[in-house]
C-alpha cells in the first residue's frame, strides 16, 4: 500500500505533439481543491509549453509552481535538473498535493522512474501513475512502426538483428511503461483509425492497459490521478529498449531554433511549415511569430503536416516582435540552411 505521507507524482509521457500540454492544462483548470505543481520538460532550448501552462495558472496551481526544464530530456539529466527541481517543489509552502511531470516527446519514462529511488526523494514522493498519450491518427497510419521489410529480410540471415526505428523504440518504451494510455485526436483518426490504433497499442503493451479516447485533453481527473500504481516499485513489469545504464541518447533526433521575421499572414506561415514537413520529414514545429499589423502574438503548433495556430496574447511594449520556431526531426532530416530557406525565404534572399 502506498505511503499516504508521500506526495503523488503523475508522469505524462507521449510522442511529440500527442497532446501532453493540452491534457495538463485541462487538469490545472479542472482539478478543484487540489494544489498542483508541474514540471515541463522540452527537447528544444526555447520553452513553449511551460509558457502556455503558466498562462492558465490559478490559485491551486500558481505560476511559481510551474517549472520548465528546457534543452534536454530529463531522462538524461536526472541528477543535474530533475532531482533539484523535485526537491524545490517539495520545499514549497504550502506543499503541493500532487505533482505532474510532462516529459519531452522524445523522453523514455523508465529512466525517469528509476530516479524516484534516489535517497533524497524516495521516502517523500511516489509515482502515482504513468499516463502515455498516443496520437490515434499517427499510430493507425503506422508512423511508429518498425522497419518491417528490413526485419523480415534480415531475419532470414540472423534472427537476432533488431531493425526498430528510432520512432518505434520511443513509442514502444512509452507504451510499455504506462499504467493508462490516452488515445488523442480521435476526430482525426475516425472510427476505423481508432480501432486500428487500439489494436496496435494492445500488441505493443506488455500487459493489459486501459485505453481511453480523449479529445482536447478533456478527461476526468479522477480517472488519471489517484491511480496508486507506485510505479517505482513495479519496474520489472515495464520493459524498455534501454534498460542498461547509459544505453540511451538522443543522437537519432535533432532540434534547431529558427528566428522568424514578421510574417505577412498566419496562413502564409502555416503553408511554409506544411511545405517544410513534406520536404524534410520534420516531426514537430512549435513556437510563435509576429504577424504584420496584428498586436497579438501568433502561437504555432505543428505535428508533421498538421499545423494549428492561434493568437495567444498581446506583444508586450518591451518585446521585440521577433518570432522563434523550434524544429524537431530525425537527425538525418535536419538541414538548417534548407529549413531557413523555407521558413524565412526573404531573409535568406537578402
């Protein structure tokens, strides 16, 4: 039985653009009477998700309870970043009732769970549950599938060879570590896509897992908070491709930050991002831009060729109306000059 004196922690994992920030924002806005703290981890060095969450801070989750760790996955920077952050949150007065951790989309949750056995925190916090988000349309489309053709061909010669792709390994590790899987963006997948995605998740999961369809992060907090899994004591049931020490790095993926001059229209920028995704197989684009003649800042979130945008807040008088976009892709697909040529052609031409 979980020690009731321990602060419960919920780890929210899932690949780039699966809806983790949207889910946590919903929890902040709907978890009445429960004092929350949030750790947001981003792969790039420009924070977007943390700022989104701080913009919806409430008395039960004030801005100072929302901490952003950028430029690296906390699964790789446990001692330097994660442990001190957890200790700082536990030292808050009043102390949070529940801590939410949003991992980067490239993070593997199991190395993070192992950190909860550190002497400084193991008697004070417990992993209440690991919630894995999966984009139903992307899963159904086979975006996270291993290189099946390579596997079949090579097994004829050596059945020990592993031809998992970087995407499939991250996806499988996140599902394998989960206590609950949330299938997001069900409207884009449709009934057939949802059924296919559920079958894929069931095939990848090492044990029976609850799978719940969730649109726009709208799920009852009672379903995913208070799971009582004590996941740090249940590591053997959560297999990983990267169980050995120092077996995990992010060399397969890369990120670049592009400064964006003022754009003529939101629609023009969206077309450029869509074109970039098609040309270079970019996984994720997120950030903000200034639109000519508009006093509001444009927030941009792209997953593959799907791009969402909205004006989120006014530009402050002291701010430079300079946009920034974080572009994330597989290492071999990242070409900074080519990215700039698409996203800022006027600047390149000049």
